[in-house]
């Protein structure tokens, strides 16, 4: 799925890249020894990036042809384009939470995009590094409606299905410990088990991150109006003011082994490149043009700062390849989760900081 050169003739583009490589060499830039970049060296040896994901509609799933698709899959593809020059040079491994921590630490996957929230306890406990948040979510709760049309959340006592070992479990347990609500939690080994129990009506409600909760229930055939899905805090969705005490921040980040700083840098800056391109309006379709006519920072972004990229073990044109082959962050969001997807999720905090969102990239220079 590599895009054609577009406005730049192929010969001229090749000349630019060759000159960039020559300039890097003249400045003394050379790839670090293989022993100092073990993950990148292994990726280059095998020819694919191994990404762990948690299967949820819109985020990661197989299409009708068995091909992995989704928001997190596309972030993996962007990383493969930056590192290997080929967006489809990926291997997707399905992880059940909290399996992602052990899988990353053991090297079973190079990076996890398994929708993991960044917390202090996890950062201090596991042998992984947390990258920049690539999706800002909130805690959500879905509940069946009662025969009189009211939400089960308004009925007083109820049982909530919750995947074990999640921030959702911890936050709800803290809420219930304060005695705010007469709820009971029913824990399940993983998200699919909790979802199945809720659909079987073993529980009156189901709590998880709002976005995957919404996309999962969207694809299931349920009678319209038979349930409600609300954000936490839930005061705006219920007459019960106590619900406003529900915590809700869920910064979702990629995970890499904490013994390989260079690999984390590659992951981190590829994500930042997608953020910055989105903010500046650089798309897969206009990247060739912006490479010549854009702002000074956009030209630096799309040239990849080759002398720095080589030191980091990246391709000289790493950011350009990620954007041209996969798209900027906004393009990835909209086709998988937003306006061009079946789910029509609002971007909300997943907008650039200049548009009131939380996506922010350091300076490319």
C-alpha cells in the first residue's frame, strides 16, 4: 500500500533521498552497533514488526478476508513503515489482558497496542516503558433498561460485570468502598468473558473503557433502546448525583521493553509524527507537496531529519513513509473509529492541542 510519488517525479525523489543520506554520512552519522539496538536489529532480521493487540471492533479485528484491521493495527502499520519502509510488514498477535506486560517483557511482541492505560503502579511494577498516550478514553458503563424504561443504574442494587486486573475494577472497587452505591462487582478473567456475561444478562451492567465498550456493543444485534452506554462521571446520564464520583481518565499507550531505550524512541517519535502531521494538515495525499512547500517544521518532519534518524536506527524518510503509507493520526482515527467508520465516535480529547484536544508533539528539530 505504498503511495505513488505523486507531485515529485520518481527520479527527483530518489535524488533527494540520496542527497539526504550523503549529508548524514558527511556529518559522521552512522547506525549504532547492533548490540545497542537489540529490538530494531531483531526486527530488521525477521523483516516484520510484531505488535500485540486486544481484539475490539474498530481497534483491532480481522476483516472478512482474515486481514487484521483497526485503529491499533494502523498504528502498528505506521511503525512498520517508519522502521522497515513497508506498512504491511507486521505480525499481529492477540493478547488477553493483562497478558501484554509479560509478552512485551519476554520479547514475544516488539510493542503492545493492547489498549493499556498508563498508571503509576503499572509503570513501577512491570519491565516495560509506556509511550505517549495514543488514545484518551474515559471509563464507561453500559446497563440494560428496565421494563419501565429506566436504566438499571437507577434501580439501586445491581451487579456489574468487570474484567479482572483492569483500572476499571480498581476504580469501581474504590467507589464502592466509600459506600456511594449499593453495587456488587462480578469479576471475569477477561473482556470477552465479561461481555458475554453481560449479554447473557448475568449482570445488569458492564463497565470498561468507553470507546471499546461502545464499538463492541455497536456490532451486536441488540434491540434499539434496550440498553444505555454512559461516560464516567455519569451524573449527566442519571438522576443520581453520586455517580459523579466515578473516576474516568484512561490514557492508552503503547508498551515496549524497558531495556531498549532506542526502540522506545522509535515508537515514541513515530506516534508524535502522526500527531504533528494531523495538527498541521499533512495527509497521505499531500505529503509530497508539503515536503517542499510546507513550514520549516513540516519540511523537517517529512525529511525525517536523516542524520538523527540514522543514529536512532530509523529509515532516513521514516516519518514520510508512515504518513504516506498509513496517514496522519486524524486519518487513522476517522477511518477506523470516526466519521468514515460504522461507529461514528467523536474525537473529543483525541484532537490536536490546537483544537482543544490532548494530542501534543514535541518540536521536530
